[in-house]
C-alpha cells in the first residue's frame, strides 16, 4: 500500500469536485482543511486533511479515510490523485435530481449548526435553504 501524504487527500478532493467548507467565510478552522461532497443519491460525505505534509503511515487510518470519509477504493483514490480522473458516482436506477444543487457550505451549516434533518435540507430550494440559514443566524445565542 502506498502511504499518501495529506496533500494527496486535498488533491483528491479537488479532482473529485468536493467543496472546501471554509470558502464562504475565507477562514480556515484549526489545523485541518475540511471538505464536503453531496453525492447524487443525497448522501453527504465529509473529510478533513491536516495542514501538515507528512505521509499518513497508519494503513488502518488510510483505509478508513478511503472507505468511510471519501467513499472510494484505493484504486479510485490513486486514479484521481495520479491521473486527475474523478470518481464515477452514478445512480444507475434513478435519474439525478433535476435543477440546481445547494452549495455544500449551506447544507453543512443547516444540518450541523441549525439542526435541520439532512433529508429535509436536501429537499429545499436554494431560496428556502438560504432563508432558513438567515433565520437561524438572526436568532440570539446564549
């Protein structure tokens, strides 16, 4: 097994069309870059990559990142990193939802911060999702 450095996790996310979740605020959080991807079936994947450049030496950690966070095989990961080939994530039995998708930062904030169930957020129009986010932001916090 090749040991990917953290830069390869970032490269994978770039090639595979993930959203860097700090883009809207312009700020990075802590010592990791965070990424989000909404799959065609509505599943939301999240990962993070350390700012460090070291190789990830723990094979069990690498396997967990590939399987549970990125949702890919080792082969798919290296095709994206080495050859710039994004992962084909198609739903063969259904057409992908028509219309515009919600931005990843908005989905993440409505689910994580506002506590709205993910399936409900994904059924919203962008206008309704933005309204829900603005309403949540306007609420006083104690």
